[in-house]
C-alpha cells in the first residue's frame, strides 16, 4: 500500500480529502486494516487481494442492513471496490473502546430490538461469508430445513471433504435427520441476525454506546445470535439479563444454543483444524442424546 492508493480511494467518497497519514490498525485476522487521516477527516479502511472483493461487498451489505433498522450502531459504509489489484472497504472511523457492563446492558436491549424488527422470510438475497468460509444462503420459508441444508449440513459436508469422518459424520447424520425434535415449544420468527456475534465484533464509543461490526448477516432464528454470545464468553451478565428482559427466550433454548454453536465450532474445525474436533464431537453427542 502507498499514499497514492489511499488518497485515491478516499477521494472517491470525499473529493476534498488530502491525505496526511495512514497507519495499520491491529485486530483483523483476514484482511489488513488501516486508519487513514487527512486534517480532521478520518476513515477506517480494509484492504485485501482483489479476489477478496466479494467478502467486502457482503460485509458492506450486512452493515447497511443493520444500519437501516436503527436498532444498533454500526460503522457507516462509505465505499468499496478495487484499485490496482487491491480490494478495499472504506468505513466511518469510530473511536472504539472496550465495553463495560453498562455498554453490554445497552447492547443486550438493542440486540433484542434488532431481532424484533419484522423480516419477510429466512435466508439472505446472496451468499456471504462466516469468517473466511463461504456461507450459502438463498431464501426459505422453513427455518429448520434452512438450518439443516445451508448451515449445519454444509459444514458437515465440508468437514467430510477435509477428512473429518467417523464419529462427527455418524452423529451429524443422526442430528440432521432429527432436527425437528429440538424445536418443540419454540416460536420461530425470522429476525435480522448479525451472524457472527462474538465479543471481538462488539465494542463501545467513549460515551458508552455499543457498536457491532464484521457481520455475517442473514434472516434467521434470533437464538442463533444469542447463542454465539455464549460460545466464547466476553459478554457481561447484564447483556444477557437485558436481552431476556426485552424479549424472553423460549423453553429449550439451552439445547438449541448447543445446536447453533455447533455450526461455529464446525466452521472453526474446517478453518483451523483438529484442535476443534473434540469440542465438535462433544456437542454432537449431547444433541443426539437430547433426540434419543
């Protein structure tokens, strides 16, 4: 990257911009991230090889969809595209800080507000990504069928192609056939999901307003978002209390939490390898035991 590149892409959205400096920002594991400044103007820019442009396009679409609900704060999308063989995504610069318990309480309430915005169906207009893994979408009126085919089934098939057979595939097949049994008493409605809501994708502004970013959006069961906030930890108890106060969870959620988090554990297995095999097997065995 050089000064000419950053100056040229930012001037596409800010014609009067005069580049003063650009510096790398830590935190990303898939793309490079930069703070680009000119006088009082500042932008957050992601860059990658041109082949990664579909990932930036999907991220931009997700951020815009979240912003349109006005339920939770996200960085505003300024532009995305390619220049000189490099893909880029330009976002609003936000002075993010670590979340405290108060910010997490606000985030819990706003996530419930996001999930309460009516949506037409399950799925998403185009495929996108969960981390670096393609995430197939399309539309469906049947949530369980969508989850079976385009989430859990997809990750299990990918795991099989990468050599993870045996117990994972045997238990996985049993689970796929009997998914309906895990949804008894659960009122399913389509909600806009962030889709990748672990603690590293949420922060706060200095005044305490929560911000989320790096989405993998689609319309689905709200419990899939809530479940992921529990997978790796990092959210204050006030987050969970505020969400449940705004919209209580249905009976059976702890079992479905394992189901939804299995998707992300399998994705980590497919991305990062054998260290996630045991966790995937434990979740699968626990879920199949609930069916039997």
